[in-house]
C-alpha cells in the first residue's frame, strides 16, 4: 500500500508539471494563499460520528494555524481545466472530540480543477487530486476531492473558499476534511507585442499592430490589415485585394507575369499581339499566329511532301502521306539492296567480312539512310555442304556480323534484326558449283 500511494502522488504531480506547458486562456496563472483548517470529525471515522456530522463545528473540531498556512499555484490548460500544486501546514490539537498535543501537519498535493462557470464574478469549481500528508513524522498518500468558489473583486484578485475530503491510503492516517480560505491572484495576461492591445483582445498578439484592426498590423499603410491583404508589403487598392496593378490591366502585380506591360488575364497579364493564345514573351512568332505546341509559330513542311513537320517522321526527306512523310522502300530499292547484299564476301568457313566487300557495304549503308524509319532483317543463308548444324550456326553468325558492321557505321540498331536460315532456303540447286555459290548469300529484306 505504501508503494501504491507514492506512485499515485508521483503520477499526479507528473500530470501537473507536464501540462504546465499549455496556455490557452488569458491570465492563466493563479496563486492562492491563506489559512487552512483540518477536521477529522465529519469523516465518520471518529467514534460516535457519521459522515458530515458537525461539519461546521469550528469551535470544537477545527485545527487552525493563525497565519498563512497554505500556498497553491495552478495554471489553466483550457476548456475550464487547470492543474497545479498546493502545500499546507497546520498544528493539530483537536482529534475529533479529543485534545492532543500539538502535532505538526504537512501536506503537498497535486490538483486538477474544473471551473464550472467561466468569466464570472462568482466562479464555482470542483477539484480532484492526490498528494502526501504527514502528521508529525507519520505520512501517507491521499486521494482528494472537493468543491470551492472564487469570488473575484477585480479581474485579477479575489477570495477563494474551498473544502475537500482527503482519503488516506494507510490505516494509520485517518481520513479528514481540510478547509481553505485565502486570497487568489490571477496573472499572465500580457501585451506580448507591445502595441497597446492586450493579448486577450489582440487578434495578432505576436505582431505589433493597430487598435483599429484589433492589434493586427497594416505594414504597407493601405488601409487593409495584413491578414486580409494579399500584398501586405506593397500598397494597393481594395479592388486588387490590397495589391498594386502597375500596368492597369486588371491583373495584380503579384499575379502578373508582365507587370509593366498591359495584357490579358487569361495569359497572366501578358500581351498577345497576334491573338493566337500564346503570350508574346513565349511566342517565337509574336506577329504571326500559330499553335502553342509550336511556340506560337505556324507549322511548316520543310520537305514539301504534304505532311506537316509536326507529323512528319522524316521532316528533312520527302516521303508519302501513307508512310507518315517518310519515303517508301520500293520493290526496285529492295531488289538493289539484295543485289548488293548477295555480293558480300566472307572468309571461308567464317563470319568475318572480307575487305573487298567494304565498298558494297557503303552502298548498302547509303540506301538504308535514305529510309530512316524503315526496319530490315539481315538474313544469312548457306549451301548444303557440311552438316546442317554447322551451316545453321554459320548463317546466324554471318547475318549478325553484317548487322554489327552496319550498326557500327551509324545505322540505328533498333532498325535491324539478324537471323540465320542455314541451308533451309536455297534459291538454286545445291548440286552444282554455280548453284551452291548462289545459295551462300546474305539478304537484307524490309520488315513490313
């Protein structure tokens, strides 16, 4: 039980101390000091008494120290609640109906108080809490509950009357009543910004302002308080919500991308000489109407193929509408490609291209560059001499070798794919030397 009572005291004090950081009412602090009376009789714990019996019998039962015998401090934490601490002392010479030697009485209590009414002269409250009480050297934790009233003579000074029941957690300390009467002083109301308007009435307590604006500032002196002024540091008009409009175009300077040149609201206050919906400052052709996606300039067709450059996949080379402005690979061009490709020579049994094939490779590259969007397959073929497996591998490596040569010389890799067919697609008989020579070939075919 001893540990339980001590833990209760620590918990209550912890709650109080931690909540002292809060502040949301004017004059949040309250200090009270005065006298206290201790009475054990009305608790019903004294033989022959019942709870509340002879509650007001101060002459026979109350122990009063004729001096300031309690001091309390509390702080508002909002919504009528406050937390605090109180210390008191007394001399006990009456224990119920019995006289006792002068026993010292000390208590320290944590409090949680709720003011029932707010901003009234008669200010009733209820209070709960806990603490520790000693009579001579014997102490115990207590749980406390009580009622009271503040009677305010002024905004800050008043009389506090209070009574509370203190229940002890140990049998050797009797439960008892404690009555308090004293003076209370409220304080903490300040004028933080020093503008002559107290914080409780100051809508801007941290910034010096004008009484006409409830303590809020008007930094630019335009008659519009800063909180309602869209441009608090630049004098403006009410029509512009406190902002200036230097060019008079109806767009406040803060929103005007061209504040010194009259324009239109749709273009953030900038002019549009050609009326194409692109502000002159962003218009590459300010005197010639054109779409925004072309920076205000009309679309061009550089290669005059009937496909506008914006839609032309080959804007520098004339093509056809059907092929999105790019030239189409005709059958004649396809034939020429393969006439060249079939003359590519390789080292015997290998995929390395012979040096004498360099010129024909250049011819192939020139044709491919004329059709920059066309895609092709590089196909390798062999005759039937040797094993089918070896011929398949050789055809694949030769096709890949040609592709890599073309890519190395500037043809985009995504346009080319390499495939080997081995001896599966002959174009002549493999029974003659001439036929086998025709079958050993590379073809470059358009992907349709």
